[in-house]
C-alpha cells in the first residue's frame, strides 16, 4: 500500500514539473522597434523568446539579431518595414546586407532550423535568394499578396513545409526555389506567374501534382504535370506521380530538370514530335530502365541522364551533333551505346563511370573527345577512335582498367594529362607521327605495357608521363633529337632491364641526354633487310633552295618537320622525285620509310 502511495506521489510531482517545463518552453513577446534597435528592445529576453511579433522598422542589424535568437520558433513580421542598410549579417558562408527596401534579403533566415512558422511583412515585394534555405523545421509560411518574386533556392530543403500558398501577385519563381521540400504534396500556380526557373520543384518527394490557374497565360497542367500554355514543353513532373508515363504527342521539348530525381519513374514513352531534352532532364532517375529517343531530337542537354543507373542501353538519335557534358555520367547499368554518324564532339564526363560498358565505337564524324569522357569505364575493353579526331581531353580514358589496345589517330598532336593513366590492362598503344607532346601522367600506371614506340615527331615528354609502367621492357624512340623529358617521366620503370632503341644516327645524343642517359641499354634501332634496301635507295638533297627527295615509290609517306619536331607537311609520293618549296635559312627533318634526314636550306 505504501509503495503504491509513493509511486502516485512521484508521478504527481513529475506531472507538475513537466507542466512547468512545457509552460517555460513558450516565451512570447511583441515589440515595436526602430531600425537597428531590436536587440536593445529584447534585452535579456532575446535568448529565451520562442514566439516573436515585431512591429515597426528593421534593417541588417536586426536581421542579425533575429539570426542570433537561439530558441526562436515563430516570428510574425506582418507589420514590419524592411529598410536598407545596417550592419552585415551571417558570416558562415559570406556577409550580406539589406540592399533593397521591403525585400526579404538573401540568406536572411538561412539554416534557422528551429523556425516553424513565419509571417512575411505585408508590404514585401520580393523574397531573396536562399532566404529560407534549409529551414528544415518550417511548417508554415504566409506569403502576402503583393510579393512579385520568389528568388533562387528561397525555400529549398524546407523539408517540414507541407503547404505553401503562392499569391496571385507573384510573377517569377527562381531556380530551385522549392527543391527538396519533401513534405509538399501539391502546388497551385496562380494566374500571375509568367516565369518559372529550372529545378524549382526538384526532389519534392511527396509532390503528386500541379494545379495551374486557368487564368495563367504562360503555364498549364494536365493530369498533374506542369506544361507551358500550349503544352508543347513539359516543364515539371511530380516526384510522387506514377512510375510509368506517356508524354503527350504534341510535346516538342522536355525542360531543364523536368524529371530530375524522380526515382520512382521506371518507364517513359516519348513522342516522335520531341526535338530537345533539356539540362538535367532525367538527372537522378535511378529507376528508369529504358528510353527510346526519337530521331527528331537534335539536342540533349548537360547532365540529361546523369546517374540513371538503371538504364541498360541507349540509342542516340541521328540528328544529334554533340553529346553534352555529363550526359550519361554514372549510368552504371549501361552496357550498350550507339553513337550516330552526325555527332562531332563528345563532351566532358559524357560517359564517365559507365562501368557496364565493354565496347564503344566512335563514328568518323567525331573530331573531339572531352575531358574524362570515358574515365572509370573499368569494363571497357575496346574503343575505336576515328582518324578525324584531333583532340582527346585530359583524363579521357583514365582508369579504364580493361582497355587492351588503343590506336591514336593521325590528327592528334598532344596527348594530354592522364588520358590513359591507370589503364592497367593496356598492352598496345600506337601513337602517330603527328604527336609532339606527351603530357603529365599520360600513361602512368599502365602496368600491362611491355613496349612503347615514341614517334619521330615528339619533342617533349612531361612529368611522370610513363611513371610506374613497371612492365616496360622496350622503349623505341624514333626522334632524331632526344625529346626533352622531365626527370620523373619514367619513374618506376626499371632502366636496367628496359632497353631503349633509338635511331642509329642519334645514338650518341641519347647517351648524353638528360633522363635518356639513365637507361643502361641504349641500342641503335635495326631495320629489316627489305626496309634497309629500300631506305638506301632514297636520297634527300637541296637544289636551288629546294629540298629534293628521290628514290621513293608510289604511295610512300613523306613527312616534313621543323627542327623542333613540328609537322609541316605530310604527303604521299606520286613519283620517284618529290620537291618541297620551303622557307630558306631553316633546318628541316624529313622522314621516309623509317629513315630520317636532316636538311638545311
């Protein structure tokens, strides 16, 4: 009996303390302020107030005060005037001021996690960029009629926000304005809105539909999907809508970020009327397994299918002339890609981290391959680079572990930084005579290479170009003048085991050259008997300030370089005597049938 009484007594005391605690948690205040003196008005209460109503005028000083109120949860500013000036506020990511009257300034309430309710001043005409960004506790916001613009990222990542009423005065909504607002279920666009940025409602996981006022002259909705007025552009697809969708027949473009982060989308049917897919259109649609892109499409934007890990194959339309940056980045399920014959360029990171790709055929129309275009495609065994390619960007095939062989086309002059670095399976590389420069780490860690031929035209080898190519046993350098090489160019290569083969007439030069002289076995390159006989019949001489080549056979390739190895001319012999008319007072290098000549005019 006594234990029961004691228990009831303790329980009663606990309830009283809990009641007192709950009452202590809510501290309300209403203040009338003049700009700059909010902190003075609040006094010692500033650190305990949870519910604040402000009347009068505020500036940057007062916004700084609001930001410093550790327990503030509810703020009503309906009767506030925002004045220009005052000191700077916020210093974690930068400093900001009130630059315009009656506009909620940029970052004003940024990351005030405890805010649950905000009433914006009645006379405010704009809400700045990032004004309520990451106010994750915010569940209610009252935007007054009179606000004309909502800025970029204004309510982004307000994950607690379940509803928002956009008044019929707003004309523009900025980029990412409501992105990551996972609690929103529907949005009504009033008739006044004429401009909506990109990714405005991206990753709003609870969003099931848009409603657009019939009075709106720019936008419309159909089955909860946001379109332009005449429904030729699809602007935004609700995150929580169905997993299967058919785009209406009259749509000709998919807007920037229209389906971004719709992770539940598994299948989409695209009409033949479509001609453009915007930036980030399907970014993060990890559940999408297939899409047929019609041939009318002539533009696919940056990041269009970024991180679409479920895609297994894609046929790029015939009208496309370029593959944009990050277009298929991290599409790890992609095993097959068909690139059509009109594509001229492959953008930076276009297929990077497509770890399922085993082969790719690049058509003859392509002239440039961007930085990291195929980096980390670690199952890629075969790639055909066409002769028209003149530029291969930094890191283009970095860490393609399974790549076995590569032929670099004749138009390429520079092999840039880390282009084939980390291609551990690479056993064969063919570099053309057009190459003059081998860049930083270009072939580093290509441990499968046993032999490499450095073309006649190369004059410079950069830092760590062949570092840790530990399998190298032969290097064949065709250049008559030893190329300038960084001291670390062959770090990790066993210079005792690895033999260096050089032109007969350049043997002494290599033995005396920095870096090259470190090789223990420098050997003159031997020619086959047939090639040697043919080469012995070729003569190169000058005649009346003209370089004359004789003894060639039809079709023999003749290359003319400057003294420093820049390719000047490349022709095929059509007769047994060929003449070159070049500026006088210069020295030239002539290469024919694996034989090199130095001639001065």
